[in-house]
C-alpha cells in the first residue's frame, strides 16, 4: 500500500495580534487534511499518519513563525519548516 503525502501550507503573520489567528488557521488546516485522508483511506491503514498530524500543534510555537509555515507528511516522515520570505533574493 502506498501512503498519502500530505502538504499543508500556511501564510503566517510576524506580529501580535495578527499572529493569533495563525493557530486557528493551522488547526483547521490539519483537521481538513485528516478528514480528507479518511475519505480515501481507512483509519486503520493511516492511524500512524493521523497520530503524527495530531501532534503538530504541540510541536510548533506559532508565535515564532516568520512569513510562511509548511508541513510535509511523506509516508511516515513528518517535516515542518518555517520560511522567512525576506531572506529570498531573486536576481
């Protein structure tokens, strides 16, 4: 069986109070991803993936994210990263 690849992308806010909404948006995106997975694959087959997705909120301090937050769930590997868009230099 091949496992789903999950990608979640969230544009975040650098400052308070705007960044307070980022936590809610992240929670909603994770919930949507979980629901989408369960419409296509049985819960028994993807229970480990769902467990890892459920832990993201505890692993991330939303206050310290820069401009964008990305989540990649590839097979059983969970990759989280924050992007600082001002550090990108396009020539």
